[in-house]
C-alpha cells in the first residue's frame, strides 16, 4: 500500500512543528512528508531578530531550532528555496518554483495539505517605500538584509516607522548599534497594543533612552538620493533624514495562495479553521501559525495574532491530527510581552477599545506599586492596569509597564483569564513572596483588590 502524501507549505514554526509531530506518529512508509520553504532558513526564531540586529545574540545560526539537514534525517523532505505558487485543490497538487535553479517549475501531489505560510510585514503604498535601505523585519533573510544595509551605511541615522512591538524592539536594537533613532508613530502614543495611558509610560521611557518618538505622525513617503537609496522619511509636517529605514507597522496574514484557491478567510484576511486547525469546509487541509485567525477566549471573537507561541502549538495540533490522533487548539487570551531597553511591557486580555467593541460593560483601575519590597535594594515602580466586567467582576484584561520582574507577571493574569476568574477570586491567589521578588501584596493582587472594589461600587 502506497504511503499517504502530506505536503506542507511553509517551513517555519507551524509547518515544521506539524511535520515533526506527524512523523512521531506515523512512519515514512505510512506517511511521506514534503515541506516547501522559499527562504534560506527553516525552523527559526523570528522573535530573536531584533536581538541579533542589536548584537545581543549571535545569528543567524543561534536562532535556528533545527536545520534542514536535521529534518531530512528524520525522513522529512524539506525543500529550501522552493516557492509554492499555486494550489490546485481539485487535483490535489501544488505547483512549485525553484528559486535557485533557474526558476524550474513542477507539480507535487498531496493527500493532505498543511498551509503554514506565515505573515508579511505591512508595507503601505507610499512613494519610495520599496527603495533600497527600507526594510521590513519578518524573516531571517530580512534580518540579514538589514544588517548588510547597516554595515554598508556610512551614516548613523535611523528612522523606524511604527511603534508597535517590532518598532520599539528595532529602535532599541539600533540604539545599541549607536544609531540616532527617530520613531514615527501615527497614534497618540506608542504601543497601540496598550491603552493610551499605558502607552504614555512607554513614550516617556523611550524619550529618556534617547529615542526621539514623534507621535501623531502620518508618513507620506520615503525620499531617495541619486542612487535611488532611501535618504529621508517625510510626514505631513516634517522631513526626517535617514541612512536606514525600518518598517514596524505590524503584519498581515500571508494568504495569497489560499485566497486564490477559494479557501475561507476572516475579516483580517486570515484563514478560518475549526478547533482541530482544519480549514473550514475542507477535510484534508489544515492551517496554522501567522496565516490563521484564532478565537479570543475573552471576547468570543476571532482575531489575528502573529506569535511564535501560537504557531508552535498550532503545529503540534495539526501534526497530531494529520498523524491519526486528535488534538484541538481552544483559543488565546492575547498575551504578549516585550521590552525597550530596561522597560518591560506586557498585556493580556482586552484593551478598553476591544472591550467596547465586544459590547462589554466594564470598570478599569490602575495602580502603581514596586517590583519588590519597597525597602529592598533595587525596588522600581511598576504600573498595572486591570479591566473587569461590571456585573460579574470577570477579569477582562491586564496591562503592565515597569522594570525588572514586570513583564512575566502578566502570566498570572493570563492563567486567570483562561480560567474565567473574577477579580475577587484573584485576590486570594497564593503567589510567591519574598522581599527580593515582590512586596507582600503583589502588584497584580493590589490591582485585583482595587478592581474588586470598583466592581462593587459600580453595582449592576
């Protein structure tokens, strides 16, 4: 009996996690696995790129979890620099083009298909946006191209467009490389993944670190020099000289192939799947990673959240199902953590605008505490914002901005959100305490106590 043919489009977190899990469950004579990756790298940590650019970690090899050779040794036929250009679902095959072999094209048949095509950086259609010296940062190839650009530059001025996670992380990386950094952000505050009052704390810290942050800046284009290379970024109000430009405008699902094949997409453009990560309406097609939408367990709505944590879990679920087992991915609560220099930034659950959009009535509280006992050396301020549903007291979201020890405190809130806890229930959580690590009342619990009182005061 011939082996079933599994084809995977995309060789990073979701795709290769699916391949590895499926291989654990089924032998090569039962399931043949072929994976296509168009870049030079597979199974790598894209989240580590800013720290590679900033010189904090080595790269790119240190960011690779498993090499193509290691995958092939496990009977996974991983074909690098091979781009899938068409999905022929009626005939059960994909068309591929070899990028380093004269563009040779061929067809590969499949019985089961996994789409793990990831996301692509947002690149607005502005004059000069595609000029040399303008970089998106999504893949290791992007990181290498940016480093080559930095090494070739004789100037030391950088402009980062956008102050989301990637934007602030790249601003820090460029500061570490002794660049003069200007961040242009269209919103009123950096980090639109926070409420504006918490984003203001990030802005204050960025300015103190020497990062010029221009808020309310609408970028209109990129000016180029006589060689066609980026030399400045323009806004409606000013012009900012730049020897290198980095785009930190977020990402969107890479679903071009899926859309052309008529597969179902959500509002964000991400693929729609069931709990088993199977594409809706297609029993033999699965999808995972940054190309899908996922269920927000707090709001009950679908969202596109591009994170490696989710992608790896999706891959595990897909691999189990493709391999003959059964697994599900229930959803997310929207947890994310980042930093800019020594400032830690974290959030989980809903922001105020998201809670409003979900039709929820809620209260908010903000507390300022310290990351350890106030009398212990090194105690630093920490701000915690908490949202709770008015009638029930159900926790809806938490945002934390502070120094050492602030970021990972968000995990307590993430567990509470997943469990559907109320803020009053949170006040009784038995968290670890010792003066070097926390005040006797942890800042998250202080916020929960204040939120409990706010819920009571608000009534029904």
